[in-house]
C-alpha cells in the first residue's frame, strides 16, 4: 500500500514539474530545481522540451529585427511558439511523454544531459 502511494506521489511530482517547466524562464529554473531533488522521467522529458522551446524562441525572436518583413515573421513565430507551449502543457497535464512535432525528438537528444 505504501509503495503505491509513493508511486502516486512521484507521478504527481513529475506532473507538477512538467507543467511548471513551461511557465516562463523562471518556471523552467524552478522545475529544474524541483526535479533535481526528486527526478522523474516525466519531469526530465518536459524540462528538455521546455529548454528547447525557449532556446528556439529566443533564436527565432531575432527574426523580428529583419527590416521589412521582420514584424510579420516575428508575429508568426510568436503564434507558433504559443501553439507549441500549449501542446507541451497539454502533454504534461495528461502525463504524456509526447514531444512537440518535428523538433521534439531533437530536443530530447540535444538536452539528454538533463
């Protein structure tokens, strides 16, 4: 009985870490700290996804500085990032280790040290 309760606690802890990891950079840092004390597979998966999304968003945010079409491209990138973050949060809420389309598996490989 105690073992099932501890597994349930771990699942809830992993779900909390996974959700928090998508809530701004401060949430990502908090999730890293929370996952460091009690690592879970779900937490690590979503932290890697969140780091990848954040890095890609920062990189692609530079697109908005391109003269002429930068403003339009910046808005498109912003909408795509919002969509991807919502997908990540939905996966975390449902306790699924489902990566974001196209680049999710790359994020898992690139940030495998976490």
